[in-house]
């Protein structure tokens, strides 16, 4: 049986509405027939069979929406697709974990307006662990970290390493319940102590400072601190599931909870800067999330993965995953020297602002059609990386089997399943509703797969390349045909 497809049409500058009485003149300014206005006039009083709405707020459709009308939305999807909503749901979703079925890695996240204390504790502990990681790495690499002449280079006292080790050990004791017979240790470290420590941490991790080696006993202290740091970090690794992801630079990312397309994102390692930005915005505006400092890079370039999936029923939960994913590359080589969006934010809307290949094509047209540049001279964004190409690349650098198909894709699928199971109780139980989502993932250096966010209304137009043109069309065609 064929399905009649009717939508409320729109013309430039006019938003169609089910309450509208007209849609412009039948005849346009150039004398041609306004076809959309004619269609609207004929179908204005006819209930549509299929509504495709790209807005997040579509309450008006539910005023008189019949139960048999297809709608590409579930009500209140922001509960699980907003960044704060995701974080809240996933925090309590550990009981949904099932091996090889539903599991997720999600960077620890906080609502800084409601969870300020928890965020402060995490930020401080992450900084302490980061300093110890830097110290152990520097000693093992035989780097010159001791500063004898304090007039030539800034240096922090060795006591900062001891402070960091003590704080990390306290965390381990709490996690392993070894603190039950110990007095409240929070009194040992005041906010002033932490502020001073964090300032010195930033000096070392971001501004090249070293360790004060001007005293005679400095080298002996360094040796003792090194042994303590190694042991403490090994203990910390056993109780912190995000130990490897955290890195050592203490970098966090602030995201507006309800914005998309990379808008309003801030990356920072400065606690005072983060808190200032939070205080300047309304309550629940930002989510603050641990930044993945060591993502898997391809030719020194960061990328993320967009995986599309379709939910066609909420009870029982029915999810269809599109088999081919989109790889979104940044425009510039990865570095910590700057947190510029062209380097760290892979979102298509952001990276299009730095599309060097498009500018080169425009210059070639202006110059009279110069020959195309070799493919390997183009940025990774312009080389059309797909699943097969990534799979072959990973094999070329030593990964066994079919790494994308055997490891990455299954882990993304498990993350989607767990996320939607966590959201299931909040989803509308409407028989003729469905929704297309875009899940974004980042691969860490150790090949772990991290869910970053879930997008309602994922971008499907306009395409930014030949690859996205093909993928967008295939996704929508599969949606209509019911293919995976």
C-alpha cells in the first residue's frame, strides 16, 4: 500500500504552521505560479499523513495529532539528548551494563551550578594526579626538570610533589575503604592550599616550569618522590576507571547544555577561568566535562565519529543503526599550545569555517582552472575517509583483525543501546512516532571508544563534501525503506 506524504510547505521568509490561513499570493512577483501556495491552499484543511519537523519544540503538532499520523519526533527528547540530561542519566545507568550488549564509556561530567563541590574535588584530584604523571614521565625520559638557578627558569618546590602524592593516596584510601579509622582528612588541605598548588601545577604543565633543585638534598628528595609517585599512580590506576583518559594536563571542556553545532564551547585548564564563565551564565547553562587529552590521531589530526541511528519504538525499545559512519576531522594538527576550535572541535559546522580545500577550489576557478592538487596534499577533511579507509589505516599501524568492524563499531552500538535503555522511561510511548539521532564518539589513543553526545535533529543538509552528500542521502533513503 502506498503512503501519502504531505507536509506543510514553506516559502522564503514564511514559516508554515497548521494554524495559518494563507501562504502568500498565488502569483509570484515574476508572474510565475507560486506552486507551494497552491498546494497549501488545496491541502490546508486536510490532516497530514506524515509530519517531518526539524524543530526541537513541536508542541503545536500535538494539539490535535491523530494516533495514526507518522511523526519524526518523540516529545521531551531533550531529557536525554541535552548534555546535562545525558550526564544525569548515564551516571545512574551502571546497572544497565551487560557484556557485549550494552556498555558505555562517557567522560565524567558535572553541572557546575549544582555540583560545584564535586567538580572542585575532581578538578583538584585530576591536577594532583597529572603532576605526578608528568613527574614520572619526565624522570623516565631523562628530561632536565631540576632547576638549580632560579633566576633562569621558574621552579616549584618539591613539596608540591609530596602534596600531590598525599592527596592521591587519600583518594585511594577512600575508594578502598582504608580511611574508616582515619579522621576527616579534608581539614588537612584548605582552599588556599589548593589554590597555591593549582597555580604551581599550571606553571609546570603549561608554562614549562621545573622542580626546585637548588638545595643540596634536592636529588635525594627527588628519588624518594619518584618512588612514591610510581607506587601511588599504580594504586590510583586500579580505582580510577578513567585514569588513562584523564591525561596529565588537567584540561576540561565547557559545553552549553542545549546548544549544538559546536556553539559556545570553551576549553580550559584554569579553574578560576572555568568558574568565572559558569557564574556569568544562567543556572544549568553549562556542563563541564573532562576533555579527552589523548585522542587517537590520524596524521597528527584529531577526528570524531558520527553514527546515525533510528528509534522506531520505545516499548519494546527498537533501534536501527546505520552501518556506515561519518568521520569528521579537524582542520589543523593537534596541539596543546592553543585550544582553538579548528584544532579541537571536529563538528562540521565549526570546521567548515576553516575549509582550506574549498578556498583552494575557489582560487583555482578565479585563476582560470589550474590543475587539481595531488590527493595526499589535501587536508584529511578533504580526502573522504570512510569506515573501510579507517579500518585499513588502523591495520597499517599494527592493529590486528578488522579493528573498525570488530572493535569500534560494536562498542559504539553497545553505547547507543545503553544510552537509550537509560532514556527509555523518559521516552514517549506513541505508536507512530520515530526519531533519527546522531551519536558522536571519540577514540582514545588506547582505542577505547568514548560517547561524547547524542544529537536530535542531526545535520543532514547541506552536504559539506562528496562523502557527506552520499552518506546523508543513504541515511535518509535507508530510513524510508526500512533498511539497516
